[in-house]
C-alpha cells in the first residue's frame, strides 16, 4: 500500500516566505490513502454506509429548485437526505446509492416536473412509483425499518 504518513526536518523553509534562518519540522498523513486502505480492508462499520435514507438524483440546474424543495421537505420530517453533488450519468448515480446502501432514490426529470410528481425507487423492494411531494415523507417513514 505504501506509506500513509511522512515528515521531516525543513531547514530554511521559511526563507521561501521572506523569513530566513528558521528551522522547522513537520508531519502529514495521507487521509485519502488511509481511507482507501480502510475501505479495502472493510474496516468501516456497516452503519456508516447507510446513514442516508434518501438520495436525490442530480439531473442538472433545471431540476435544482425542485430538488431543494424535496430536500427541505424530507429534512423537516427528520429524514436524512442528500442530493448527488454533480449531474453525472444517471447509472453512476444509482450505482453510488446502491453501494452506499441508500434505500430510496428520488428522481425528478422533465416528466415529473410537468406532472408535479416525484419518482421514488425503493432499492430494498425493487419497486418504483410516482407520488406527490406531500406523500413522500409518509411513504419513507412508513417503510423504514
């Protein structure tokens, strides 16, 4: 795996910043490398994988306002939810939700926006349905284990 930390003595490093003749020491840890090793060795508790209950698919800026409205509604009902940070390919977003064991995925595309509905996929049951925003929190809370 290689080293996960490094450090050393840094004579005259401060000279680069206009303060000459001061020695120093330092260390650093490679957080990315530590995370990768822990993930490969499966050292993260499974409960960390499923903290989020609902993930909203990010279809871009045209759906952003509606997604934020849905996020607000879910969080007001004490349901943990997140929106995928970038508008990348749909299947990659679904794979992310599946890998993180997020049980529900909300999708708001052009059709849903026109119909004023929300598509909800339940990964645990393998079902998908269109519902109103008002029905969403009850559906999630009813089916949570």
